[in-house]
């Protein structure tokens, strides 16, 4: 993907995600606490097969938007230690499509 196209896609995704993230409380971490982020995709399978792993940009855009909105100090390894897990749930009706981002604390 061309860098300008990637930037445009990321800008669109950040704008799309902001209203959903707005009500989140900022993440407060103690010593040896870190953040884990995973994505659930609830969708119909449809006409073609696609790779779940191709949806990884959504996690990156979500994390970047959390940082942009000051809900997370940064998305570097000082704070985020588990990221990129994507789980697909097949649904019967397209009206029930959704993305669910799970953010939780982990201890090390």
C-alpha cells in the first residue's frame, strides 16, 4: 500500500474509532502491570474467504487512537505487552456485524 493511501486509511479509522473511545477512562497502570489488546470480529462469512490476520491494522489504529485521545500513555512495550490477537465469530445476519476491542490489564 502506498504511504499516502495508508495515511488516509489510518486517518479515516482514527476518526471512526474516536466516538467509541471517547467515554473510556484513561488506563492507569501500576508497577508490573501492562495492557493487552485483542479484537473480536463478528461478521458473516459472505462470498469469499479472507484471512483473519489481514485485519491487524484495526488493532494498530485502535491503539494509536487510544494514545491520541490520552486514554493510554503510549502503545510501546512499556505499556502494551500483548497485542494482535484477532478472533472471528461467524454471525448469520449482517445487521449484527461489529468489532469488539478487549483491553485488559495483565501482570508480569
